[in-house]
C-alpha cells in the first residue's frame, strides 16, 4: 500500500450529512470482480446528468475547476455510512482522493480507508465548515494540509487543528503496511489460542469438510 | 465490577493485546457472498495466500443472482454472471462451504447464517457486508467489514479491532398490536439519528426485547448499522437456545449441554456498567414509516411530513429539504394516503417465515390495489419452501404479489432489476437512500405488515385499521 505522510492539496467541500456508500459508488457502477476501474462511477448519481449517462452535471462540485483536481474532501457527519462496499474507497482513491475530513464516519468505511491509503480525519463540524469557507474563497490558493506525522490539519489561514487516529491505523498509513503480514508475526500466539480454545469451546471447531 | 456481554465476548476472543484499546480477536466464523466475497477471495489468491480453516468459512449467492423462476447464472446486470462464476470457482478452490444456486440452503447471507446454525450465541462472525450485525440477535458478536479486512480474516482467522464503547438500550413496555421489531428500530433511529450509535456496540435489552421471538431480534439488530453502531446484540436466553437446537452446524447432542452452559454465562452481569444507557417506552408506539432518504427521516404512520423549517440544526434542515425534494413531498401532508406504485417484501431485515406470515395475515382474502406492482422475495430457499408448505405462497399470489426465488433482489439494484424513475415504493428493507432501489426511486421503509396494508390500499396505510383475517 502507498504510504501517506503529509499532503497539501485542493480541498472540495461536499458538506452534506450522511453521505452513504451507495451515493459514493452506486451498485450499478460496480460491474466487475475488481478493485479497479471504479473512479468513473464515483458519485455517479450526482456527477452525471441522468442515470447511466456520462454527461457531466456542471453543478456538481467535483466537475468544476479547480475541484476536479481535489485530493481532499470536506464533508458532514457520518460520511461513508451504509453498505460495507470497499468499492467506495477504491473509487475515491482511483479518482485521486487521499484524505477525507468530516465530523464522523461510517465505521466500516473508516476501516476501509486506512487499508487503502486514505486518511479519515475527524474534526468537529465548526472546524470543517470554517475550512470550507476559506477554501471557497480561493480553492486554488487556499489549499489544505493534512500532516499525518504530526496529526495536524493546517487550514489556509495557517491555524492548526489536531486530530486523532488509532495508533495501528496511523502506522499502517504512515508505513504503507500489509496488515496480514503484520498479524502473521503473531502466528504462534494465534495457534496457541486456537489450541486452548478448542478444549474450552469444542463446538466451534467444525470437522473439516471431506 | 460486573462485565457486559461485550466485555465477556471480547476477553474470550482476545488472542493478543495490541495497545491503544485494540485487540487481535479470534474470528470463529466467516461468511462471504458473491459481490464482496468474490473480491476478497480473488485478492487472497492473487497474493498467494490460503484460507486458514476453510471448514469455518461459508459463502452464499444472494446479491447479484436473479430472483425470477427458472433462474440461471445469467443476471440482468451486465457482468453479473462473472461475479457468480468467479465466486463459485474461488470457493471451490479454497474448499469453503458454498450455498450455490439450486441448493435449498441458498439465500440471503444473514438469513442463511442463523437458519443453518452457523451464527450461534457467543461466536465472533464477520462478513464483508454491513448487515452482519443482524446476527447479534442470537447473541453473536458479529459485524460487517470491508473486503480487505475479509482477506485478513480469511488468511489469519483474526482481526485487529479497537474495542467500541458500550451502550445499553432498554425497550420497555408491551408492543401494541401490529407494531413490530422493525418499528422499534425505525423509531430509535428517527429519534436519535443515523449516527446516534456511532462508536458503540449496543446491547438491546428490556422487557419488550425479552418478549421478542428470535427472528424479530434479528430484525432489530439488522438495523443497528443504520443507527451508526458498530454492532448490536441481544443476550441469548431460552428462546435463543430453542431456536438454535438441531440446526445443521449447531452443536450436536454430545456437545449441546456444554455449549448451553457456556452460553448461560454470557449475559451482562447485573452490576455491569455501560458507557451510555437509553430507555425507550414502546407501549404507545405507532407503526413507523420513513419519509426521507436517510433512515433517520422517519415517523409514525399517523403523522404528517415534517416541515424542515422547524429543524434547528442547519445541516439537518438542508438534508430534510433535499430529501423532500427527492421524495416529491411537501411539508404538512399526511403520510397515510400517499399513493404508491410498488410494494416490496424481502431483504435480510424482514424476509423470514414470521415476516411472511405477518404479511400474509394482512393479505389473506384481499387484493393489491390496481396499478401497484407487489413483490415478495423469501429470504432463503428454505424459507420459501416452508412458506409454500403452509400455503403462504398462494396467499401472496392470490393477493396479486409476485412470488420470487430467494435473494437480495430489489433491496438494491445489483441484480439488475430496479423500480422505476420517481416511483414511490413501500418496502420492508433497511435503506431508503437516494437511488438505492432504482434510479430516483422513492423508498419508504416499513414493517412487512405495513407494506402489505399499503399494497392493498394503493397508498401508504395504517395497518392497524385493517383487521387481520385468518
Ligand atoms: S438484503 Fe439488502 S441489505 Fe440485506 S444483505 Fe442483501 S442487499 Fe444487503
């Protein structure tokens, strides 16, 4: 996985609450058994004029310059709620998003972000709205910085806003770690647990299929 | 200090403490389906990794499969066939148990899982699907994950998880007639918001929950994710044990006593302390209906469409305004009486035998209003068979409902079928998001009984005004 340390970029305000993963990538845009080729379907219901069409809706923020080049999204509470589809994160990543700043996230979406190199930054609503106002004045000039090393968002007006991320998530993003490889370092403990557990809860351990 | 059921299950499954309140948890059961499971299995294959303990991993075909009679691997969704064949090939190669098309055990993952005794009290169970929290209804610690986490669980039999906070919600009082678990959870979400449970594992308790049959508890926990919770759980009790006994993957007679003795130790201790507690009085509750595009935008069927102007929070106001526009509604109009063009009974929320019985009770001897398309999709092939054995299929058909093969179907679009542009649909599913059931489709969430009553009326209807027929 690609590492994330710090990023200064154009931020796009999409200040709706409860943006669900069906909105981020509609079911009809998930056409193949693949993590790729999904960016075209990103926000398809809002981004295009009609269902199934590819004619852009000029009012949608990510269709407008310079937001077409945004790497950071600003949004309302509960961003990424709903379906567990990791396709939402794959689509955002392929489109170019590397950080989402919102007051809260859907839990599964948040976990999916850190496994795919996107930083889910939690900041309170007032701060997100203040960032949005600054950005809107001059989106190109008023860029936002997400510094994962210091866990700090730096607003265009140079104020810093600290944020928190679980330690393991932060390390995974900073180092671009493969979580399976990390866990398998504890394999002896996993196997020992299983052997102890087998006598404690034998009904859990189903016979191997023939 | 006493421990909550979450504390107990957490401790019992902890392989290692990873610091920062994070534990490496042992995962007892993994379930996959052809839409997100296929990607996980393929990802694992591509990385050259193997499924550890394939005998504890299960897979079903539900999301993309066609639900019309005589179905094959072909779907109406372009490319759908590949999801099915790829899943089948990967599942075979990995040696996991697959409930394929044509197998009686096939069905919606969260319906099959309890039906087969795969979900049990006290197990940890994950699935790359957000409604995995359904299984909390049996007293399982079950939650939805992404596909990458799915690969991790398959390869290591564990997941690193930060312990959520604990909340207990007591539903007290007797449910009025024609008010169901679906109404309880819709009411909870409309009252406390779609992120009211964010960061929490929620124990549903109280006299109303104790009185709920197991299938209704599954409905209750199903929508914990619409409440923003990490998961929901109901402590297992005698009803749970009776439900589980004798199911194919449940403990057999030689292990039964030991398992039940263990399960009896799981409920929260009387002096357990929760991070948050709520109490909800159910005795006056009306059947619920949503009016917007978030599950929190709901109210009683006897209410009117609320006026966004009365909303003090600016974000909520804007979201309500957008929702009303999308739904084609004006503030102040009564919800009951709003004409519908379709009615849907199905989904992991409300497609079990008890749901079909309740709906059939309303439909018996009546007919769907003209111009309304009505569809019933049983949650599993076994539910379908059981319903047919007691003649429910005939009740549905006589009333003018389509009677389908099992699957997720028009709960969402992935099967390639959807409701029409700006059609108003009353639905027993769990998500009223924009475009969820079709392009610009307007979904109103409700219980199966309310869906049935509305189908007959041709408009959103108060099921309490329609006496059941036997
Ligand atoms: S029935 Fe609907 S909500 Fe349930 S698993 Fe299927 S698609 Fe998801």
